[in-house]
C-alpha cells in the first residue's frame, strides 16, 4: 500500500509537473482534514508521510497537565506516564491513530481533498509557467470545439481559442496544428484558463519577429500594428541603422518573409509602412497602396485633409472605408480624403469666396471713406456760417 502511494505520488508529479513535496503536503493536509472530521476539530492531529517509504503516521498530540480541563487537547500526567515513563507536565505527547480508525467516510473525504489539493497545485503550476509567457507565440493541437471556442492542447495544459480571438472564416479540425499568441492566463474559482488569440494585432507583430531576424536583434522596431483580422493589416516599422531598409527587410527576398506571415494568416493582406515623425509623410504612407498627392494637417485638432488622384480615391478609401480607417488608427490622426477634382473645385470656390470677401471689404471701406468726407464737408459749412 505504501509503495503504491509513493508510486502514485511520483506519477502525479511527472504527469502534472508538480513538485513531489507539494503532492505529499496535499495528501497530508487531506488526511488531517479527514481525521479531524472523524475525531473532532478540537483534536490536535498531525499527519506525516515518509517521502521514501510512503509510511503514513497519524498522531493525536496533547499537552500534559496536572488537571485536565479540555480532554481534546490535554492529558493527565498519570495517563501520559502509561505511554512514557519520563513524561513531565508541560510536555507534548502523541498517540498514533490507526488508519483504519478513520473510517469509510473519512477515507472518502481524504480522497476528495487530495483530488482538490492536487488540482490546485496543478493550476498554480500552470499559472506560474504560462503567466510569464503572455504575448509569446505557442504551438498546439486542436482537440475539438466547445460553444464555438476551440480547445487546444499545449502539451502541459489545455488552452482556449475563443470565438472573438479567432480569425473570421478560419476553421480547424480535430488534430490540426495551430499557432497562436498566448493572450492571457485567467484564474477562476474552478480552474486556470489559458487564453489564446489569432486575431490580436500583436499576433502579426510576433509572426514578423519570428520571420525577420533584424526585429529579434532590435535593428528594426515595430512602431505600430493595426488590423481587421482576416482582411488587412497595416504595420509601421523603422530602422535603427541607416543602412537597413525596414520595409525591405520585412518583405524579404522576393517577398519570402512577408509571404510566410500571409500564409499563416490565410491570405490576409499586409501593408508594411515606414514610420516617420513627419505626420504628412506618415499619413501618405499609411494610405498605401494608394498614391497620395497632397496632405494638409491641423495639428491642434490632429486632423488631416488628404488629396488623392481621381483614379486613386477609391483605393485610398478602401472597401467600406477600411483602408482609411486602418490608416487613421495606425497614425492616430483623423483623416478626410477628397479627390483632386473635388479639391480643385473647392479651391476655385474658395478663391471666389475670398475675392468676393475682399470686394465686399473694399466696398465697405469706400462707403466709410465717403461718409467721412461728407461729414467733414458738413462740418466745414457749419463753421463758416
């Protein structure tokens, strides 16, 4: 029985990645709970398990006193000397409790508590390991689907790929391999949940970090990533070395690097943009793949008016406004786009308005001058009379 116990403890430790001492501690705590349930909570009961032999000792300890007032915690000197002839008042003496005395109910209680304690230790081990890996890429195998959420086997634990963290229109079957970003580790009263994401913008950043050594080496820095999963991503990059082209490095020879990321994202379009401190240039670049003619900015309102050639207008705006929407999120500026024809038309109208305003002002000044002259003339006639 004792060898069996040690064998089970070793197996739990190996399978769950839990320290052997923690498993033993959990079992000791469980047996102590069971013993107290059987003999009373007031009993000072201690349980110890020999980690080598598996020998279990359950001991009820009491304080030796002259006169017993609490039989649960105290024992008379006379009774104590029946067990130990050298016992003295104030000493603590223990008596062994046979395991079979715990009874069937106590054994069942111990089993339940052991199970709970081992589960808690397993949760803590999972939380400790995966909390330090938040934001990292992980590889797993699809176990199945539950309420539209995929269950993913990471080896040491199971993770969840929730519906809101999946790329739209992407499906998996049981046994498929999947790469994702470890988004969060949540501790709940029932378990520890490891949450994965394939829709988060940083998932794309991590994929580029995997494919582009210059990012890992900190030569190239990813400044910003925005994304509408399954459709388009915009990523702004800059280089800390003038000799290294950040966009070229991310694209790779014949597009090898960016295509590897696109394949992982199942065909999602990716625009790689050079980050710059000049907002006009950055906004124009962010509207890639459209070619922009002019960019005017209002720094106070942090808004920009962009002029695109008539042939480029729809491309700059994008399907359902997606391109300009992502560009605005990437740059942090409010962007309005008009065509070159509309701009010229508005310019002509503005010029007309300015000319009209100037003419109106000139006429007002002329009338004021005439009024002043008339007033002076009237004043002169009054003085001469």
